[in-house]
C-alpha cells in the first residue's frame, strides 16, 4: 500500500537510517527496534511540520511498535558510512526535525513522543499507519467543542435535547 505524499525513496531511507545510527552510537541499548521507532518518529514529525515525510516509507503497527516495511532489506543494502554520508541527502529542515526527535528520545514523557506514539492506537496490528493521522488530536474535546457539537447535532435532529 502506498502512503500519501512523498514516494518511497530507498536513498533517503538509507540516509536517514545512517544519520540516526551514527548519532546513536553512544546509546548501548540502541538496536533495530529503537532505529525503527526513530525512523517512524522522524517521518511522521516531518509530515506534520513540513508537509511531507522524509523517506516516504510505509509503516505498519507491530507488537514491537511501528516498523517500516523495508527496514531489513534497506539495512542489508546499506554501506557502513557515517552521518555525513546520510546528511547530504537531507534538507536543513529535515535535519532540524531529526535533531528534535533525537533530543526528544531523552525524555520519554515529551509531548512529541506521546502524540506520535499514540497514533498507533487507531490501527490494528499489521495495518498501515497513515501519515495523515498526525493531524488527529489525541486530546479529549474541550467543553466548548462538545457543546458546539451537541448544538449542531440538535439542529440536525440527530439527538434529543437534554433536560
């Protein structure tokens, strides 16, 4: 299934993976699952902030968390290179998003982590996580929004008037 927005780019995917891997060398717990999570966060935050993902990858929900479909294939084809090799394929705005994600990983309660990670609750295991879910609020509606919705529903005859 193709995602909306940027078409998938293996070159950009490998560039982002190289950049994230290089910037995570000091993390002794860095593994494939953490890389998948960082790729997901970068792509979805870029979609939200810049209007397009970085890689165009398709992500599916799994028990371990969101995972790009081509992760293992792309990593097998990736030469061992530093972050500079990956950074050259990325725009300054994309690098800023990536750095935001990397800073955010230090704080698991950060707003970004909570919002982006919570998007997976809208899909079942194995299903594609649509990029446009970043625009769905995970917060409950305000009392004003609830009242406004009730008024519209009443005008349309969809609910009985309370009270």
